[in-house]
């Protein structure tokens, strides 16, 4: 039962991150602000990081440490992308 709740929580957070990424992309389309593409990329990576961890661990039978490490790297890359969008000068 605990495992099922964990998978549901991961899928829920992935879905939320991808909805935010979609909304950021729509904002980019409306306003043409290139920095919104970095926000889109960031949230997409954050969402996919959690999903990737589950796929690596459950499907590909990678150790939980390695799966978590890869997911953390992908999530960190997403956060760096969002951080860049927040601090970069607006062109």
C-alpha cells in the first residue's frame, strides 16, 4: 500500500510540474518573452525528474541510489533553468 501511495504522489507532482510548464509555454506564445522558455524547460525537467526516477527503479531495475541520483541531477538542471530565467537580463 505504501508503494502505491508513493507512485501516486510521484505521478501527481509530475502532472503538476507539466501543467505549470504548459502554462509557461502558453505565456511565451502570448508574450514572446524568451525567458519563459527557460521556465518551461525548468518545470518540464523537474516534472520528468521524478518520473524518470520511478522508471529507472521500477522498469529498468536500477538501484534506488542510482535512480535517485539521476533524478536529482535532472531536477537540479530544471531548477538551474528556472534560476537563469529569474536572474538573466531581459533581452
